[in-house]
């Protein structure tokens, strides 16, 4: 599933720009806007996040979302990944941006 996400990192060798997810492929980034398109495995995307992405499709890395990504969805996605990867706590904090 192609999702536009916020980048983390500061672009240095020690902190490269990246998407805050355990697995993804084919990231297209725009460091100026702090956004990236990433191909995220469907198994790593809970249904409510997939529904939000479908309801608010994005076509580029510059146009803001029509509504902000709810913090409750961000928290639920982080908890989902922690359970899926059996971490016991939320290590990744992906944000649709």
C-alpha cells in the first residue's frame, strides 16, 4: 500500500532521513517538505489507517492533507506495530503526513 508519511532524521550520516516504520520499500522522499511516499506491506497497516489513507488520497509530496492525521490513529498504528513485531511497547511512530 502506497502511503505518504512524515520523514524522521536530520539528513546526517548518523541520522539519515527515513520513514518511521519497520519495513517499507521504494521510498520517494522530499526532505524539504519532510514527506515521503513509501510502499508499506498491507500486513503492517491496520484497517483504520488504511481507511484514512483511502479517504484522503494524496498525489504529491507538497500538498497538505485536507485534514490532519488524527493522533489517535497514529497511536493505534504504533501499538499495532508493537504487537505485530512483539516488542511490548511502541517503538515506531508512523504519521500519515
